[in-house]
């Protein structure tokens, strides 16, 4: 099942990468040469250091567009986090968890609708590609708790259940980070 990514979500992701590029531009030339990326990005960052004013903003937008198109910003997030103690990577991880939570909720709502049209009760055994991805990424994820909370949301529409799903996903992510 392919998930729809809203325009707002695309903009948030782009802003996150743009913030990364802005932090990279403040680094020295020696640091930029050590970046884990292709030479094209390094050269563009070195040019952005030399530029002033509006041209610098355009250069930052250009580098952001390149990184979004080629989807190779993760090593740069890791580098800047390690080098400067930036929280961009953590913010990006939280946004990704929120997106997976929304995808899981969407999956359960689709399952609820199918169950309604088939005159069947909604069970906790509904298909979810997002939940499968999260379970693969975080083996210690308690899938049954996520399914219960999402199913409860589908039945009651109470806002505390998606929050519970997020807390479970975040706990699994933190547990995986501790094991590293």
C-alpha cells in the first residue's frame, strides 16, 4: 500500500533539509571537505560560504533541492549531529515516527471501513505495511499494543489512542538507540 505524503509533510521535510544545509554552510572549509557526501555537494557548499546576501539563500535552496532529489541527506545529518551536537537528526526521527503513526492509523481506518461494508467486526488483525516496516526497523516493538491502541481509536475516535501509538513507537526507537 502506497502512502500519501501531504504537501505540508513534503514542506516540513524540505525545511528540515534546508536547516541542515544552513548549518553546514556555517562550517569551515576544512570541515566541509570531510563531509560524507559526493564532491558536487561539497563544491556547492564551499561556494555558498563565499557568497553573501540573497545569492547565499538561493545557493542554500539549490543545495537543498539537490539533496532532496538524490535522497542522500542521512549521512550529513549524522555528521552534523556528531560534529556540532545538532538536534536536527532527532527532530527528523520524531517527524518520521509521527508519519508512521499517521500511516498506521490510516491503515486501521481502511480496515474498519472494509469490515463495516462486509458486516464483520473489526479485529486486531488488519494489514499494515507501516507497522511491518516499524517492526522490521525496531524488533523490540510491541506490535500487539500498537494494534490494540489503533483498533481502539478506530472504534472510539478518542485522541489519546494515537498518542499511545506514538508513545509505543518512540519507546521502541529509544530502546533500539540504547542497544547501539
